[in-house]
């Protein structure tokens, strides 16, 4: 560039104009490049802000769902405590109702019952190893003919 201004400039006018044209083109190209970079940065900024908004919204949603679940757990724990308390009260009532003194008192007062005398008490001594009886199964044929025999016997008895 320093060469362009040495000596007479009339002979180097074409070079000066071509150099000026190149300089303008480079300047315009730099401006366009800067504009493109600014646009890219703006887009990146918008996308980043949108991503940040989405992440914050997701975080708020998770916190709301956690709070709802916590509230539901608290309500269920209260219901469990109430049910446990009712269960304890029922156990106490059952224990009181199974008390022999209470049963005896109700039997005497409400039902007019009384304790048996000593002469009314009988003791039975069963001398068996087992108290169950084995049931013998009859075959279908013998039960069929036995049924016919019983039916005929009933008919004969009716006419006699």
C-alpha cells in the first residue's frame, strides 16, 4: 500500500482503484461475517434461554408432584393412625366382652340364668384313643340295590 503513494499517482490510479475496490469488498465481507456471527449468537442465546425455561419448568413440575405426593402420604398416614386407634378400641371392647365376669353378670341379669348346683354337674369319662369315627364308603352298586330294597320294603309295609 505504501508503494501506491510513492511517485506520481496518475500512473497507479488503476491499482489504487482496484485496491480500494478490494478494500471495500473486504470491509463489506467483514460486516456480513459479523452480522452472521451476531445472528448465530442471538439464536444461541434464544435457544439457551428457552432450554433454561424448559429446565426450570420441569424442576417446578417435579417439585409440585413431590409436594402432592407428600400431601397424599400425610393424609394416608392420618387415616392409618385413625384406623389403628379404632382397631385398638375394638380390641379393648372384645377383651372386655370376653371377660368371664362380664359374661356371667349378663347371663344372670339379662337372661335370668344361674350357676348349676353340684348335683346338676355330670362328668363323662370317655376312654378312647381317638374321638373321631371313620366313615365307610359304600360302593355305588350296593347303595343302588340297597335303595331299591328299602323302597320295596316301604311299599310292602304301606300295603300291610
